[in-house]
């Protein structure tokens, strides 16, 4: 069983999707810890309800990013994860963490990267009249919302000008794709070849080096 640690800052609906998949036997792994920088994060409650070990490291208690990452690294090292999932974790990690766990951290981001790293992705899609919107799952490097791409799920925006509606659709896709990618990683069907920094996919259909799915939602 792969040891999974989830890092989050908020609602934790993606954590819930992972928990549900584990409980349904669709992920061969277990969550050995949920860590949040936000003591108020609802995701912590979701974890506690499942008796999952939760840890809060309030970033406001630390002088700078490096000090916060030192504390985070200590906790992570004890948990000894095979896989760290950033599921709505709204902090930039320094290279101390991304180097230490190179090839073991994945992030989910609500845009079709490299479009719109950072915040307010739904608004940017509306402002730019984009035809498509979607989600990306990638291995994490020290650059914000960057690193080798694993999977993207997209949908046609059509006439939607409502941020909340876009977000709702994004969540639906995230909750389908993130557990699937985690399972592929847990069973070794997807991994990062750290020497070449390329994602390896065993017997999976990829387009230009990543899984690409279109959703009619
Ligand atoms: C998700 O949409 C995720 O893609 C996004 O935060 C949301 C968290 O939702 N992540 C980022 O923006 C990271 N740059 P959740 O707390 O309900 O899982």
C-alpha cells in the first residue's frame, strides 16, 4: 500500500474524492496524513471524520517561506510518503521540499497549463473568451504551477460567463481525474523518470506526452 500525504488549504473536496476512491477500493494506497497551513480548513474536518492523522502548520507562525518549509519538511519526513498530493494547497513550496521529494509530489490546478498559473483562473477564462477550460495534474517543480504534465481534462466553455458555474464543472472533472491519476501512480502505471524529468506512462493513451480527456459536462 502506497503511503499518501495530502496537503490542502481549504474545502478539501478533492481530498474527499480521494478518500471516497480509497474507501471504494479504487486506489491501492492509504492516506497517512493530511497537512494544512490553514487551521480553519474544512478539509481537516473531512480527514478527522475518517480518523486520518491531521497536522496544521500555520504559515503565519513562520518568519518566511523557508522557515515554514523547514517545519513542513520535518513533518513530511516522519510520514515518509510515497506520494504527496497538493489538493488545493495554496502555498508555493521552496526547492528544499520539491528537490527532497522530486518525483513524489503532484499538484492539481484549475486551468489548462501552461495557461493561467496562479489564482483567478476561472475569471481569466471568462475575460479572454476562451473556448475551453479545464484542469491539469502535474509533477511539482519549484516553479509555481509548473513541472511535467501528467493529465489534463477539458470542457467547452460555450456561453458560460459565470465563475461559480465554471468552478463547479472544474471540480467535477478534478474529482474524476485526480483519484484516477493517483491510482495509476500507486500501481506504477505512471511515474516520473527523474533523470530525464519525463513522465512515463505504461500502456496508457497519451497525446503530446500527457493524458488528455474532453468532458461533456
Ligand atoms: C481546486 O480547484 C484546485 O484545482 C485548486 O484549488 C481548488 C481546491 O478545491 N488549486 C489551485 O488553485 C492550486 N494552484 P478543494 O479544496 O475543494 O479540493
